[in-house]
C-alpha cells in the first residue's frame, strides 16, 4: 500500500477497533507501515486475525483479537492482551460502528398515503426503538467504552481518532439512527478533547464522505452492479464526482497521529470530495 507520506511511529502501540472492515483495516496497515505495533480488534475474530496476518506477512507487528465494543468486560480482556503482548496503548482509533435496517426508513419522504401502514414500507412511525438503540449504542457507546478502556494508559502521550461521518454535519435521508449517532460521536469528540486537554491526550475525528464498503454496497449498487438511484444523487452532490478510496483517508489519519498536529485537538475533519461544500446549485 502506497502511503501519502511517512511518520515515525516506532515503538508506538496502536489499537484499531472495527479493524476487520474496509476502512479500518486500511488504517491498521498504514499505522503498521509507519512502525506502530498494531492491535486489530473486531467483533469477528477471523477478520481481525486476517488483517493482523497481512501486517505481519508484510514485515510489521500486529495481533488480531475478537472484541465487542459494547461490552466493557470484552474490551477489558482485549486491553489485558494488548498490554501483555504489545504494551500500553499510545494511539486509539475508534472505528467500530455501522447502521442497521431497523433504524432505516423505506422512503426519503413521508407521504399521506404512507400513513395507511403499508406492510411493504417502513415509515418513521414504524421504526423499531430497539433498532434505533442498537445503532446509537454501536456508534456512540462503541466509541465511549473503548476510550474508557484504553485511555487510562495514555495519560501524557495519547492520541485518539474517532471515526464520524458526513451525516454528523447534514443528516442523510432514510437513516435517522445512524445520522444521529454519528452526530453524537462528533460532539463527544469535542467534549473528550476538552476533558483530556490537561492530561496530554489529543482527541480528533475524521468524517469520511462516501466510500464504497461492504456495509453500504447494497445501498449504492444494484444486484447487477449498476449504481442505484441513491448513488446517482450522491455523486451529483459530490463535486469531485466519485466515491473516495480508503487510502485517501490516510493523509488525514497520519497527520492527526503525528507530531505535525500537536496543537490540534477537538476537530472533525471532513474527507468528502467537496460534498459538505456544495449546495447542489
């Protein structure tokens, strides 16, 4: 993997939650290429170990661990293994998150005829509170709990990078739970930055625009591989006219993890191809 630039992370320990996913596996590999010892945490052990193996086979240092970011005891077990095998955490990437169909409406807009409770539709009124709760917890508590677990070892030297979303600035239609949860992550990033400012821990976030991943594939592409109507809208609202590539997040990630951003804390950086700057006209 080609990096935009190199930073010195030798002897640093980086923990990446959601590390088996498309974006966060790219983060883990990039940190390793810059010398960090990386703990890849994922709910699916196979995915975590696969990414760790790729890092090790490339000459880096990594371990893959199963961990549930919603369960403090699970995170504590992962923390103990990381400390034993790699050492105390220096860099925490809170990448675990995602959406769920139970927190998603069928249509972008509500129409009068939809009130008839058509069984084929999920309107705002049909949203499952448990589904909303799951999405919110996965993204918000899934950031809070790993931070509680690992930040205690980071006093005086810590860097935390949360993964927010462009939804945190302007909510997308159909996905109120995910939009609200990512807004909470952005707000929490700023709160944490202030809270940790006296103990040497910097906290920032990256807000990716639209990247094609396993989670959103069905939303962006039809079964035959052609773009959906929603994809056309996304690209029309993205001045650069395309989806981002995972590697295009690395410049921001490495900058936030480097000495070049030592006076930077409490920001949410959009990496979105101009999506947030475009009004549509």
